[in-house]
């Protein structure tokens, strides 16, 4: 994972929650983490990572805070810790 993608991953876990993360960047990070992704007809992104599955609504540009928290929880559920696994 390159430095830019690591920064996006760390932004997801920043406190307070950063609402200025673009959905496209998150898709790229999921790809770098080895996730399988597919787009549903209703505009949602279906993500499977390390045996866990989630659906995320594509808001177009930046994610709202609630979605950032949902992505963060999904990554944590998959056992990924940015500080441990992908330090800056």
C-alpha cells in the first residue's frame, strides 16, 4: 500500500471523525487491503474482506460522518489496525 492510501486509511480512524474523505479513495483502500468489491444496481458498494461482508452507500463525493464510522467499524471487524498493520 502506498503512502497516499495509508494516509486515507489513517484518516478513517482519526479523532474527531473526518467527513472530508472521498468515497473513491475508500474504494481504492479496500482494493489495496485485498477486498473483493462489486456494485449493486441500487448504487451500493458490496465489499467482502477477510470473510466479512458489508454494503456501503455511494454518496458521490465525500462520506458523511456516519458512513465514515461504519467503514471504520467494518475495517476493525476484519482485524485490521492501521497503526499496527500500515504505519505512516
